[in-house]
C-alpha cells in the first residue's frame, strides 16, 4: 500500500472513531501540485463533512540550501489560492502567524 493510501485510510478511520482528539493535516505544495491538492481537499471535504477535529495547514515546499534546491519548485503564489479553495469547501484551516515552529516539533505531535 502506498504511503498516501495509508495516511488517507488512517484519517478516515480517525474520523469514524469516537475518540476525542485534534489532528493537523499538513499539506506541502509545489507549483505542479496545486490542482491535485485541490482534488485531495475536495475528497477530504466530502468525507469529513465539517468534522472540527481536523485542521489543514497549507505550506509551500522550500529551498533549504540542499543539493536538490534547483529541482524544488515552490508554490508561494499558489498557497493562498489553495487556502481559499479549502475555505470554500468549509475545511478548517490552521492559521499560523510567522515565524512559527514546525508542527512536528510541538510536544503534542
């Protein structure tokens, strides 16, 4: 099974559970993934149906100085477009002010 499939199934199972929790789904964008991310968000919106336990965090991938920086194509201009689309689907967005600490470093992650 592909990693995406595993993550998607786990999100759906969490949605269908009676557990009390909050989940942040971090979505990284690059310039060529904008339309596929919109498709993913539509799929989540149809299944989660306003479940407030789930928040989405959109972020462009970044060039961080590594040897593959020339192959990374950030979607800085597309992030707000995707965020607006997610809002139109009534998905809950995680609103962070800059600078912020990566979610993976939070004590509850």
